[in-house]
C-alpha cells in the first residue's frame, strides 16, 4: 500500500515559495501577496503616499478650473453696464461654488486638528497618554481583567515598566475611536505601534533581542486580549463570509483520501493514528485561543504531531514534501471552525517579527499555503480528469481507494455496535416494565379505595343511625353503646363508690 502511494505524483512546494517575493529572506504570506510583513507595509505605504499625491493633484486641478471659471464670470459680469437682479443671483451662485472648491481642497489636505505623529526616538515618558476614553467606560470581562493584572505584574520589575504600560493602555483605549474604521487600517495602526515600541525598546532600553521579544510577547497578549472582540472577525470585514465558503468547500472535499494527496502516513499503525488525532485536535483548538501567539502555538503543535506521524509511518525523518500534503489532509479531515478568520487575525495583529522567522512563522506559512491549495483544488491537483473530479464533487462517484480497515478494528466496531444494540433493547425492556408497574400501582390504589368504600357502605347498612337522648344521631358502635346505656334506667339510684380506708395495726 505504501508503494502504491509513492507512485502517485505528490504535491511539491519548494522552500523558496515560502519566502518573501522581494528576496529579503523572511517568510511571505499569501494574504500579503507573497510578501513578508515588512515589505508589505513598505509597499502599502508607498501606494498610500501615491494615492494621496494623486488626490492632492486632483484637488488642485479642480480648484484651478473653478478659479478660471470664476474669473471669466467676473470679467463677463463687469462688462455689463447695469447691475440687474440676475447679476446678484449669479454672484451668490459663484460664492457657493467657491465654497465647494474650498471644501474639496480641505478634504484632501491634512486636518490641523489631527494630532502630530509622535517621534519614534522620543523617550517614552515624554509622550502623553491620551486617556480621553477612560478605562471605566469600556466593557470589562474576566479575561481582560486577568490580562491587565498579569501584564502589570510582568512590568513591575522593569525599569521603564510604567511608561510601557501607559503607552499600551493609551493605544488600546484609542482604538475605541476606530471601531468604524476598516480592519486593515486597524491592523496598520497595530503594526505601527508594534514597530515603534520595538524600536524604542532596542534604542532607549538597550535590551537584547530575546529580552525585547519577551516584552513584545506580553504587549501583544495584553493588547489583543483587550481588543479581541473589536478586531477578530469584525463586522466591517467579509471574514465570516469567507469562513462559510471555506467550510462548505472542505465539506465538499470529504471524499479526498491520503492516496490522492500522496500522504505518507499509515493510519493503521496505532502510534501514527494517535498523532493524526492529536494534530486534528490542535488545529481545531486554534479557534479557542485569543492571543495570536497562543494560536500559533496550536499550529506548531499540530505540525510537530504531523512530523511524528510521518516519521512513524516511514521509519525515517519527514521532508518538506511529506509535510505539506499531510497538513492539507489534516485540515480537510478536521475542517476547523473559522479558519479564515483565525489566519487573518494572526496576520493582522500578531507581532510581525514572529511571522517573519522561526518555526512559528514557517508552520504558519505552510498552513496558509495549505488553505490556498484547498481553495484552488481541482482534478489536476489530484491526478485525475476534470470529469472525474466533477463526479466526485457532485457525489455521483464514490472513491474506490478508501484506506483499508484493519480486521481486528472492524470486528471490535461490530462488537461494540452489537453491545449498544443489546443495551438499547435492555433499556426498552426496563422502560416497558416500569410503565407496567406504574399502571399496576394505579389499579391497586383504585381497588383499595373501592374496597374501603364498599366496607363502609356495608357497615352503615347493618348499623343504621340511632337518635340519642340528647337529640343527636349516632352510628355504628357509638349508636350501640348509647342504646345500651339508655336501657339502664336505674343507674342514678346506685350507691356511691367505696372509699378506701387505712386501718392502724
């Protein structure tokens, strides 16, 4: 079976395909068109600068045209000898158009109310904290409160911990004003803050790279925990729509087998099957985390379980060509919830240095490639014709290459099914007996009540009520007793009872 799998053309991904297309040496991302976070930000800033310049040029041209039209109208108005009511109307109309031109010009000109951009080289304590939106006005939860306490405890031993906390709190509170902003703009604000704070930590605090990365990890945990509800799958994005499309796509590909993908994993081996289950669990657990670092840790654990399953199956170390097909198979089998939203969330709000290098960045880039492969999967990708692929997708044809089931495992499944069936029959029998017992109990209660009522009626029939001397009616034993006493007419002439007397000896 393993020999047949190796004969199929396997999915190949060169390591250079994972790197930034600019050749900077960092890992790229499909969400950034193959660029790393650094190159993507530079390209994005250049595009925005060019757009601003084009908008300013358009505003200047519109203003110039309006000024020329205004001058020509003024010259035309002055040539007329008399001032008519129409001239006054024309003058008022010209003023309105001039006002519109000024409005367009101001729209493309930076507002004087916009606060100046903070200098990245300025000391942390020199930058004020814009606490216009107080923390008390923001909704709080147990998670955010815990994240705040842990962040404060982490910063207490640091020399500049107070300034770092002030800056992070000011940023998270300022994001409350950006809820209506596009998620990409919010992401850019977060990435700018990460970069600015990281540069200050390196230059002002003279910290090592590992020291700075440790602080940045805690900064990311604090900020993303507090901003999670605002920035994860926001209403201003189409992430939810993409999530539904991905889940529908994966459900339609349920028929894809390990042989079709060339996955070198033998799930008949218990250890390999156990690693596959753990990998599926980790990729599903991805959605339960809030911090990008924790989400990346789930991806890393999943990937390591995949490598372990391949090593157990092949009895040798796994290669990159083995890893990607297996990761695709794991994603298809798990169909993790909100996969697109989680990938976008990590891309937008994770510390950028973590995605550019290291094993977290490598595994995350592979997951992005796996998702892109699933979205573009066709018959050619699985070594089959388009007609055959369409038959599988429509459900007309069922794959003949399902992995064989072990005989012992199959017999165990049948045994457990028989046991479940027997338990169901026993439960139904117990329920039937319980219902019969309940019916018998009701019948017995009714019978007892009828017997008691019958006895009472019989006794009353044999002993009719008797009227006593006092005029009241008595029944039963009371009536008999009163009748006996009524016959004793001489009871009032009886002598009094004897009184005991003590005699002295």
